[in-house]
C-alpha cells in the first residue's frame, strides 16, 4: 500500500518529505525539493495531518513494538520518526511497512 489517502503523495514521497522537513527545517522547501509540483500551502497541510496523527501512529506502534530507547531529541516529531525506524528496521520505507502491518492509513 504505497499511497496516502486523500493525497497526491506516495508513501516514499511522504517519507522523503518528512525527512526533508527535519533536515531543512522548512516545510515548503522540503516539498519543493521533491519536485512534486504541489504548492507551499500543501506542504503545511500535509505536515499538519502528520502532526495530528502522531498519537494515533504511536498508539498503533505500541500495540506491536516496544518504543525505542530515548534518543537525543525531545521533539515529538523526531521521536515518532525514531519509533517508526525502530519498529521497521529492515524496511526501506517505514510508512509503507506501517500501512501494510496495521492495514490502516498513515495519514
């Protein structure tokens, strides 16, 4: 399941977008770097959906995976990303692995 419901982004693009936001610190630049053709406002809407879904994502992960040891970050977004990576260490794309394992939409 490599699609995101109600979005023109695939899970690989969304994963790249999230990593870019953490690297660049700017949502519009993160989306622009992917050359998706989506607007800057789309970047903020996608990010807002991710922020709102974090507790849902973590709750789903906690049902089957232990949380990782606390890292250096205390930022909830970075902790959620660390949790996804720890839960699916062999996956190229943790978002796709999440959707496949839980059979629920990531966003």
